[in-house]
C-alpha cells in the first residue's frame, strides 16, 4: 500500500517515487491534476530555454575565439613581417 500525501490544492498525490519518468505527478486514483501538469510544462519550457541559451553562448564563444585568433595573427604579421624582411634582405 502506498502512503498518500495531501497536496496544497486538496488533491492527494502519491510519494515522489511514484512520479512518472517525465516528472509529472500522478494523483492517487484521479486523473492527472492540471496544475501539476502546467508546472511541469513550465519547468520543461524553462529547461529548454536554458539549454538553447547555453548552446547559443557556446556558439558565440567559439565565434569570438576564432575572431580573436584572426586578430592575433594579423597583429603578429604586422609586427614580424617587417622584421623578417629586414633580416633576410640581401
């Protein structure tokens, strides 16, 4: 027998071990509670947005790294090419 826990809205929920794999809470003997599903959907949207932002940040960091590398190569060429030309003059 499962221990039932009353929810804040008066609906009786099963303990955390009886949540499904998506994190949706199942009501004991009742249809899924719409408030719980809405909260679960909201958490899912937030999780998806955080993942999207993380991927965008990673792409931007990669692009900035490439731009920095190009800038350093240009500056190195401006510095060392004249020196190399001077040292290899006949």
